C-alpha cells in the first residue's frame, strides 16, 4: 500500500509547523541541515528544533534564526536558481519548485502582475525558503507517496504584511484556497492561522482535502506554531500506509451547487443549545427562520435540566459558511446565552431523482446509491401528499404505489 501522510490542521498550518511535525515524526535534523546547506544560505540563518508545550501538549518547534543579512526580496527566478543549483534529492527539488511556483502564481493574481515579476517579500525570505525546502526534504526522506490534508480554519481579524494591514485570511491565502477549492471553516479564533507558506505547501502537494482516509498509522508527528491559542497550536502529521484505495474525496458544501451524484464526505457545522424558559410557540417560527437561512436540518430533544426543570435541546446542522447567520438567529430568537459549536465530517450517499408513473399520477423519488449500488429509495413527500388529497387515498398507499412502479421499471 502507498505510504501516506495526512496533515491534520485544527489550528491552521504554517511552514515551520510542517517542518517541526516532520522532525517530530522521525526526520533527522542533521539530514535536513546537510541538504539545506547546499542552498548556499548558511550565512543568513541558523535552524534549530526544540520541544515545547502548547496547551500542555508536547510538540516540536522549528526555529529559523536569521543573521540579519538575508535578502527579503527574492524573485521566483532567484529561488528557482537556488534550488536548481543545490543538487537536492530529485523529488524534494521538484516539490519545492512546485510550491514556489504555485505561490508565485497566487501572489501575481493578487497584485495584477506576472509570477516572474513578483517580489516575494516575506515568502522570499530565508526562513520561508528553509521551511518549504525543508518540508519537501522531510517528506522525501520518509518516502511519502500520497498526501492528504484536512479542511483548513480560516482564522480572522487583521495582520500586518509587506503591503500594509491585511484581512485574514490574507489575499494570497485566499487565492490558494480558491485555486484548489480547499474546504474551509471558522473555528472561532480571530488570528492568522493559515500562512501563505503553509497554504502553498498543501496546495501544491496534497492530492485531496477532507476527512482522514483509512490508513494503518505508524507514527504521528506534532509540529508547533508560534502563538498560544485557545486550542493547541499544532499540526498533527499522521504517517502510515493507506489501508484502502483513496477515493480522493473533497469535502464540499451542503448546498445545491455540490455534485451530489457521487458518494462523498463533507464538513458539517453543528450548533447546540438548551433552554428551560423558551415559549414553545417560538420553536415553529425559529425552525422556519433557520431553514430559510440555509440550515441543512433543525431538530429538538426534550431534556431534563438543573433544578429538575424540563428543557429543550436545540440542534442546528449547517454548512460552515452558514454558521454565523444561524448562530445569530438562535441568539435573537431564543433565550440562550451560549451556543456550542462542533465541526464534524459526515458521509453522504450519492443521490439522483427519478419520476415514475403511478395509477394516481407522476411521483418523484430520491434514489441514494454508493458505488453503483442502490441503497435507499424514498418517494417525495409533497408529491405523495398532493396525490393522496386529490384521490382521497391513504398517504401510505400512494407511497407504496411509487415504490412498486420504480421496482417494476428497474426489474427489481
């Protein structure tokens, strides 16, 4: 089976986090330094690794200490020459060039210029070169054949960059996300979580983004970021062998523009809150507002709360990009003072619609299937309800007629 690396990025991703995770997973620092020396930049930096704690979790931090003489304005051609002249392992060199070329293309789109004319600024600085080339060297050392990456948290707020204050995610990161259609979500942390270097690495090297594929895990490396966040600021690098052929799923949205004809996996946001003082009349109106706002599903469960009070647990499922509007509706329309956020991955059957003729009229059915096998057939409720009322027949009779017609049509 293929040697697989899975980048799990709950706190985002940056080049130094990738490099730290690789060393934590077993890549010798001496091996990295031996090959990085070939770039001819030794006088400009010193690379060290150390163990740190992030929210009590031990991880490896890569630190590139600059000498103060480095050139922060290299062009793509300069970097291509550095890598081309360095006699690096072939695959590591190829990957490194691919990362920089993709990053140059994103920067060029942001600044309305060409990749060759881009001043990389931060990205062309020595520390970024070390992070990118070092990461590619580490992946090559571990003989990784396939790379998959999780969905990425967008972060938020503002950050100071070479061109002034920028919104987070920065424009280059947005272009990279757009180019590969990387699934993203908000984890509620308003800081820069995904750097251009980190985004470019996974954009260039990952074959797919989404849930962790089935794999026999051999090692997990933890790479630490700089800042302390409400959750451990680490990238988890899962290493092992793929235990099943990769489907290369891309977690998508739950709205109608997604291709639902094939089974897939997608990120779903789950909002939960419970109250014991909400007027029940509000619930019906609340359901309508949430569904109109794009929620995929809304449901309630009766619960017992403190002081033995009966209460209601409300759950809203929605696409991550609809989270904030759904959360705002919950706060406006209920008495809740706090809402729990969870991000989960769900598998979804491929689906298609068919219309069959019945003695009562045409009825649409939703057909769910996986790998060509039909697993679920469901007559559309509104069609069946309308025909049941028109013909004054039981609803279950109309539904059964639709199923019988479908089975006859397909000789099942």
